C-alpha cells in the first residue's frame, strides 16, 4: 500500500515537474534553433488568387454564372516546409502569462515532437498561409504551453513568428470536442490558426479547440484583403 | 533496505556498484513507465484524429 502510494506520488511529481523541467530546458535550445532557422529558411513569392475569384460563365445558363470576388492576382510569400521535428515558429499570446515570451513550435505532432511542447500538424498549411494551420500542445505536462488556453476569449490576439515575419490572429471561437474530431483541422477559406490541447486539465478525454483568424502579418492583406 | 543491500554477494565495493546500477535501472524504468502513463491517461499532447 505504501509502495503503491509512493509510486503514484512519484508519477505526479514526474508529470508535473520532471517533464516540465525537461521541456523548459529543451525549449531554450529549440528557440535559438528556430531563430537560426528564420534566417536560413527558403522564402519564395507566388502568384495568389483568392478562392472563387475566377469568373465562371455557364453559356447554357448565364444565371448560374459566378462573379469575380477579387480584383487581381497578388503576390503571396511562402516558406519551405520544415522537416519533421524542426523548430520553425514561435507562438506568443500576450494575454496568457506563460506564452508572453513565446513557446517554440516544431514540425509534427508525434509524441516525440510534442515533448517540446507544441507541434504543427504536417497535413495543414504553415501559419501565415491560406487555409487552416493547426498547432497542438500539452495542457498539463511537458511545460504545459497550452495550460491556460481556456482563458482566451474572442478578440484576443495570437502571434506566430515564422521565417516570413509575425502573423497575428484574432481568436474567433473556442470549442470542446472529442479527440477524434478531425474536422477541426479541415480546410477553411481565408487564413486560420487552430490550436488544440487536452481537456479538461489532467485528462485526455476531450480536446479544447481555439479557432483564430489572420488579421495582420506579411500575407494578411493578400489573403484576407 | 539495509538487509537487501547486505544480501548482494561480493565485497563492499561490488555491493555498492551493483546497488547503484540497480537503482539507475529502477529510475530509468520508472521514468519510461511514468511517461507512458502520462501520455496515455493524463495528457496525450492535444492532437486530434
């Protein structure tokens, strides 16, 4: 009985303190690697036309033709896709104390990737690009970067620094979903950032999801207008 | 605990080395066990799908 108690006590101490200590040490190193990556990452300019913009005219039924929704193609900045495990971004949330100084985001969401604290889902676009960029992070262990994510309210700003510059998103909506709710990572028109973490705290029973829309940054004017 | 230590065969330096190795193995095993338990039951990292 005493042995089992010590085992559980050790578990709690390990999860709260040991994993966090390792993550914080790791994060210091990853942050300098990310900063280095900013100067090395390949950046290109591509011609971007907002979805739905080409005028489609059906000769048999002109009534169903769609009108153009944007004027002219514009130049979008894109960066190369980082390799798995590469620290490539820093996320900052001014209204959350532990994220005011920033937390490094690595490419990938495997258990190994997420030991660093936050990971970008590789099947989704990078932050600052059109579509829905998804970043996941621990809620209670490994530095718990997303511990206070439930405190975000619509309008709060989220900054993601990448090789392109700082992309600023405004929180739109917060949801609680099942861990299997893959639809939260589906494509969205415009440029979105979706943050996911475990919910409630100290449980992986559900997911807390925060949707935020791009409002400023190197590509904001091109994508959002 | 003392009895367990004394039951290790060999002279005192050997007992100490064996005990240190045994403790290290125990700590490493505990670390991976705790990691697995944490990742499975407490906080999977927040990914979806």
